[in-house]
């Protein structure tokens, strides 16, 4: 178990964060959760998500959940002094993360080649819609566009009944995947740097992240199957819907016993995978005949107790109240007074080193002077000069 005295896995790691919105901020928050010192560089107006609802105690909890644990510095990268300070901070960093469209950081003189020339141990992660190379590298992209262009939405639609229009989706899967891959790649680069002494550039594509997730679908695109793939579908309960996923033959036998149809264990319609898929509607009808006579909670309780994977369909609020979530300490509570809110910790636990959302919720530019004094040893006069020149917003 983790203990308060356990060391942070990334303690001492210096991270300079040029990210906005979601994919980049989620990546750097993961680094902060593991103990890295993350300095977020924001434009004078701040990350646009600072203004997004929900708001509690004057703070966007949406923004805070992706940026807790980071220090905030305002630099106007449109000024020469702002860019110079950014380069000086990067010279002291272990890791730089950015998620602008390819070419933006180069125009600012903050690209990997420029920064690595003065800091050869620098690990520089770029997260973008289509990656840093290829004919679409410079194309603008946000998660909904990536969901469409990667084939994800079309593949998802094929699994639905009676759908002719792609469904709306406000869950930005591409951003979270890209953030997670960037976080993992940074750990790999840090490990390699211990051997080589050199940093490197990490190029994460949201398009590649989502397309790579479509494991079966990519194979089916190359070798179209003879019949449509059957997937487990929701079945009606007396008060909503449940998901029953009796995947293995043993699961299926137990399922038939629980729902009162032991004869189905020898029914040729369900005897093999191919037969079961050919008779999928009949199987669902058999299951639903039992589930619709019971509440979702009862279905879940009886089937799970028998070893058959099953869950009622819950809201996010209900899932957050699950005792299992509490037992694992998955939710962190941040903020103070009326501004308190919950956000997710990382979905893995290390036995010796803690990972957790840090309570620091930085106001825009809150740590500007602190960081400039601490890292660059600037005095009052130098900081005042930067302010006069507009470098600090």
C-alpha cells in the first residue's frame, strides 16, 4: 500500500508545459500526479478552458481537474522577451510538452531542435491531431474531428441497431488516449536517457492513437468477414437496462442455469461460437425474458454472484458513488469550502510510490515571480523590466 512517506516517482523532474485545452494538460497532470514540478506557461488570457463550466468557488472545475498540481506562469510568446524567458526555462527543464499545430513552436523559436541545441538531455513531447509529418500534419484538428476521420465513429455506428446518422459524442476519447500515450512515451524516453544521456523528440498523433485502438476493426477492414460481428447488447430490465456478457462457455452455462433455462446448455443454436452468433437475437430474447422481470440491481446481484459478468446501466454520478471506487481511493477531493470538488486520480496504483491529484489549484500567473526568481535567479529590477516590456502579460 502507498504511505504518506513514500517518495514520489518523478520527484525532482522539471517539466515545462506549453499545453492548452485537453490532450496536453491531461498528460502533464499525470506527470504532476507522480511528483514532477510542472510549470504551466499560459498566454495573458490564460488557457481557454479556465472559463468553461462547471464553476465552483470562482474556479472552473473542468480546467482544475486537468491542471491541478501545476504552477502557473504567464508569458506573452508574441514578445521577444517572453520567448527568451521561455527558452531560458526550457534550458533547465527535463521535459517540455506542447500540443499546438505543427509549425507553431518552430515559428516561436521553441521547437525541439532549437531547445535541444542548448539542452541535449531535453525530452520534448509534441501532441497533435495528425502528427509532425505527413500530408495532413499541419491540418487543424480537435477530438471530434479525429473521431470522425479515424473511422471510430463509423465503426461504432455499425454496431448499433437502426442507426443511419453518426451519434453525437461529447466524450473526447482522442484527447485522453493521446495524453496517455504521451505520458507513457515520456517515461520510456526518461528510461532511455539514463543509458544514453541524451533526450529526444516524442511525436504523438491523436489520429494514430484512435486508429490503433480499433484492433478488430482494422483487421476486418482488410479481410471483411462473411457475416456481421455480433456484440453484447443491452437488455431490458424492469427499471432500465443491463449488460450481460457471458463470454466464455462456462459463463454461458452458468447464465442458462440462473435464468431458468438449463436446457439451453445443450441447445444446438448456442453450442458453438458460430452457432451462437447466427442465433444472436434468440439468445438475447432468452436473456431478456428473465431480466425484464427484475430490477437492474437484482439482475446484477444474482448474475455477478454466480460469476456471470453483469452490470446495470448507471450514470456517471452513480458510478462515482460506487464503494469499489472509494475503496481504491480513485477520487481526490480538491478545493476549499463551497469550491470543493472531486476529480479522478490515475487509474493505477504503485505499491511503493504514490500517484495522486495534488491540491494546488493555481490562479492565472500565480507563480510567475516565484518561478522566475527560483529558476532564473531574476531580481526585482529584471522582473519589473519584463513587466514593462509586456513579456509577462
